[in-house]
């Protein structure tokens, strides 16, 4: 199932955030050209996702649309494995600490703005005995809770909605658990997810736990057992966003992927090298015009990108319980914050 949603509070780099209520038309912001000192001093471009993320699960009002939270590194080891039919609970905790805010060209804006978040996400999975296309039909519901803190040294920080409920995600999947690839055990899953905008949102705040839009994603996750000690896992997801509710702004479509290679130190303990990657395909649009922000506000690039890499450990406890801990260090970010992402995952089979 969707074992991760941008559980990080994904923070898109949107500038000139104020405490004024967002209007349907975007606010004027300085051009990216040249990164002049006055622009650097004002740079506050941000988005929250929280990612948990994964996804953070938070959205910051901004001048051009921001990507909603998505799955960035919440689950890596054995991501394609779902176990036998029945109920499974997965819990996630993910903290995002801001290091720097990058513009659309990947340059550090040296902004003093910091938006950190702590995500706690609950996921219930049901893998049914019903067979579809040779696999088992499954369903999942994800409920994220996110605490957000914003600070801006020497200037007013954006206002944060005290509500912590993020948007609920519902997924429908087909899981294949008895396949082979190159003669090796191969577990994989295809899932369609819907982001339902029911989380905490109030337009009086700059930062909200809800993205305030309908979003749709489809992904394929797999785990390939190379031998008794080494396995490779990956999740590749493609996402489409609707317009923000009651507004004309629309964030572009994007891809996010999670990847890992793990090695068993002992039977119950694995070390892993893990990574995630996000890239936006097309420019943000306004009222159907994908050149609006470039033509009117000289924002040359509204597309986001980020890469996170880091080490991790996975412990397999009695009863099929899995505990996975890792930390991601982000780099190559464009049009968003860049930081670190400590992440904890707990998977518990509820059916015996």
C-alpha cells in the first residue's frame, strides 16, 4: 500500500510570504534573475508537504502553486512486500529540519526563514483474499498528523494553522507476492491513491496542514530478493494535481521515487543505503496558462526538484513486526527547502 506519503512537510520555496489572506490572484514577487541582494533579503519561497512523506502534509500559501505532500523516504526496505492477506498497521514518524532555501536554479537564497515539521502518520492496510489479475486486491487509508514550526530571524515569520490534521489518502492496490524475476523471488504492487482534502485549512494562515486540493497518484513498488542477504526495493510514483480549491492556481505534475539496497548483518537485522528523488515535469499554471508566472512575474522556473540520500537500519522482530530507522540528507534542491529527514517506520501485522 502507500506506505509513505510525502510524510515530510514538504516545503516549497515560495517567497514574500505575508500574514495577509491569500487572494485568488498571486501576489507580486521579485524576479529570480541575478539573485540581487534585495531579492535575497526577501526570499521566502516555501511549500509544506511533510513528506510522510511522505510527506509532510502541509501547505504554505505562496505566490505560485506548491506541490502537495508526497511519499519521500517513509518506507524503503521490503516496500514491495505486503505479507499474507489480512490487516496490517504501519506507523511513521518523520522530522524535517530546514538547512537552506533554494531558488528555481538551485542557488541558496541565504534566507533566514526556517520551517520545520514533525509528522506522525497512521496507515491501515487490508490485503484481501480476492484475486485480481493474478494478485490480491488491497485497500489502505492513511491519516497524517503534522506539527509545524516557522521562524524568521529579524523578520516576521509566516503564520501557522494550529490544526494538525493532514489530508487523508485512500488507496486501492493489487499485490503480487508469488512471482519470480530472473529466477529470484519478486514481490510487487500497483496502487492508485486519492488525496482527499479534509485536513486542517484556514485561509487566514500562511501555513496549513491541508494542501487544499484533490490530488491523484499511481505507483509501482517492488522488492527483489537477490539472495539470502541482499534485496533491492523501489517505488516509482506519478502524480497529478487539481486546482487549489476556490483558486485558479495549479501545481504541475511530478514524479517521486524511493530506492534502497539492503544487506543482512544477521538474520533479523539489515543495514541499508536508501534514497528518494522528486522532480516536477511542467511549470505551475494559472487559469490554464503555464507561462503565467514567467510572463507576469519573471519567475523563470517554478518546477521543484530534490534528492535525499542516507543510511538506515531495519530490524525484524518476532511476530512479523518490522522497525526501520534512517536519516536522509537532501541535496540538489530547486524551488524548495533543503534539509535533513530522520525517519522511523513501524509495521505490525494485525491478522494471525
